[in-house]
C-alpha cells in the first residue's frame, strides 16, 4: 500500500515497526495494516499515483517510431 505522510506520527513504533522515517511529504510503500492505521489516525493519505509524469512520458517515447495507421484511403 502506498501512502503519503501528512504529519509525523507521535508514536515511536507500532507493533515493533519503527516510525521515525515517516516524515511529512514522504511517499512510502507500507503493509496494508500499517497503511490503514496511518490513514485512520490522520498521519497519512492514500497515494494513488503509481508513476510520475516523467516516467510515463519516458515509457511511451519509444512509440514515436512506430508506423502510422495505414487505413485504406477513400478513392
């Protein structure tokens, strides 16, 4: 589960998991149970973006060399 940290948790740890690396603005991949707890406590929000716009553009830049649509032209 990917979350964006809104505020640093007041707790030092939960269920043996240290929380000191959860700083505001950071996007973290966490377990579902930890992510749910962080969201429920108001420390985080779900991060729905899976890739940045730059990496999305990079992924499709190689398609520019593909042949054009070759539909039959009307006579």
